[in-house]
């Protein structure tokens, strides 16, 4: 038969076990909550970043100091998102929401060190580029990473969408200063692999999206104004 001393020791041990269990449960719940909150915040920030980029390539002026809420409001007012047949299309509209200003669509493909993500916008007649932006990649800083620099992205703007050559390329990236025709653009010095990756993903995306958008135009599904839904 256990004496008072042994009984007291058992109670103390039981209390310690229960206390540690409660403490562990509490801190696990706190860490899980913080992780979930941060993950949701990161997701929201990435969504807002993408919306800003889409507005920019469509030619919509977005002030640098604009709030996240205002970006969301502006995106909802000026852009209609359509997801169909495994593709995503962003249709940009004028401020009064009555006239189409262009189409934007995702760019994706392998670079030298990993996947490259971007957005390209074209005019309503699908004749020229409005803008392009690369926003996620694993390329080397100072080399392939320069695809996000303004000079590199800007050289696409205004270019005509005319496929050339046997491979029907819309754009070719060549050594700086060696361009001979309108669709040849400056590659990045010292980043041949990245430049080839960008050239490939841009051309493949255009070959995929242009016929698809044109087909929808024939069916009368794309050119209408932006209506409340």
C-alpha cells in the first residue's frame, strides 16, 4: 500500500505531464496560427503584386504609392479575368469600362536555372505588344536576372507581332547591337541560356494564345465591354 509520500510524488509527476502537454499544445497552436497568417499574407501580397504587373503591361497607370486596396479596386474595375481550356486571359478596359484596351496572358517556361514567369500584353487587334514583365525566376543576379530590368522589358513594347522564318518566330534575341530586323532584340550579355529560355517561352506563348484569342473574337466572346457580374 502506497504511503502519503509516494502518492504525493505520483500527483506531482502527473501534474508535470499534464502541464507540459498543455504548454506544448498552446505553443503548437500559436506557431500554427502565425504560420497560417503569414502564408495568407504572402498569398495576398503575391496576388496584389501580380495585379499591379498586369495593369502596368496593359498600359494602365499605377501610382507607386498606391495602396493595396486601391490596386485591388482598380484591377476589378479595369480587368476581366477569364479561365478556360487550361488558359488564363486578362482583358483590359478603359476607365469607363466600355472599350477594350488589350489582352494580357501569362508567360511560363524554363530558364537556365529554373522556371521563368511573366506577363505579356498585346493590343486589341493583336498586332503589337503593349508591354511585358518578368516577375519570378531563379536566374543569376547581374546576368540572367537582368530580364527584370526596364531596358530589357521595354524593348518588346510596340513591336509588331509578325512571325518570321521557318520557325515562325515572333521575336529573336541576338547579341547586343547585332539586330538587323524589327523582331530581333538585344539578348543579355553573358546569359545565353536565360536569353534562349526567354525567347522560347515568349514565342511559344504567342503561338498558343494568339490563335486562341482570335478564335474567341470570331465567336464574339472577347470583344464586349466589361459588365457587372
